[in-house]
C-alpha cells in the first residue's frame, strides 16, 4: 500500500513501481515504519502457523492493512485493488499465473519434494469434498473469500508492498519483496508439512511475481488464487489425484 504523503523527490528511472509511486520517494521515517509493519506481519504469520500462539493471520493482516491505510492517508486502491484498465488482460494474466502454478506444482515441485518429505497434508475437512456437491460449494465460497481475497490482500497487497517500501521501492527492493512474501506465504501453510511449505512457497512466488509484473494489479492475484483453489476443489470433488 502506498501513500500520497511521500517527500517530493523524483524516483530514479530504474525504479519498478505503479504510477502512484513513480514520481515520489519514501522518507527515511516512512521506510522504517514499513519495515516495522513487515516485521510485525511476519511475526503474526509465524506466530499463528508455526507456534499457534495467536489467531489466524489472514483477518489480522487484513485489519492491519486497513489501519495502515488510515494512518498513511492512502486510498483503498493503494492495496492494488484499483479498477484495471483492461479486465480481459487481467483475466488472461490470472489464468496464465494459475496454469503455471498448477503445472509447476504437479510436474516439478511435488515430484521433487517427494524424494525428501511426505506428501503435503490436505486442509482439514477437504476429505469430505469428494462426491458431495454442497460441501464442494461451501469450499468454493471459502476459497474465493478467505483465501483468494483475504490472503491476497494480506500477503501481496500488504506485506509485499511493505517489504518493497522498506527497501526504498527500488527494482532490487521489489524483487526482494517478492521473495520475502513467498517465504511467508509458504510458512502460512506450515500445517502441510515441509513439502507443503515448499509447494506453497512456489505458489507465493508466482502470485507475487504476477502482482509486481502486472504493476501491482491485485485483481490478477485474486483471480489466479481463486482459479488455483477452484481447480483443487473440483479435482477433489471428482476424486482425481493432483
């Protein structure tokens, strides 16, 4: 998320950022604030998923993101949820990202991790999806709200952006932020075991890359995440192994 209250300095030409960041530079104080928010968000992710000492991180990150917007005086669109210039292009990018994630996971990541660790653990209750249309519909509602919308705002719209801001919004900062958010997203699925953390980390890497390469169009990530999880629900309903 960004703020219109940046110092009026010109950003170097090599900065990769959306239009609302291209003309201004963050102050030192704002960078430290972003780093503090990133550290807090990271602690929340690890605290819930690894140590189980706090509630689920997704609604907490969502609220923190809103509070951060309020503090910084930024618009809701600063999360990346601004109206896309082309919904068709947004959908195409989302399908491409989802397809890459599904194929890479099935053909490369899972076969590779199978040499070292057990298969990823499935989410609790997902074993009830097969052959039960109502259960499948309930899961689709969950993945399109809590996962696709909630996780994308928390991990990409909030944490990734804060990581990039802490680095000064330079090109290396954005790419480092992609990696940081992917690692956190992997640990956000710690319950799946080591192979699941690796698999989810790669998913996070693809979604974060799509976020930055689409110039922070969060709708690309929301749709891609929804497509990925919809595919998983459909295959579970049909009894197919993915």
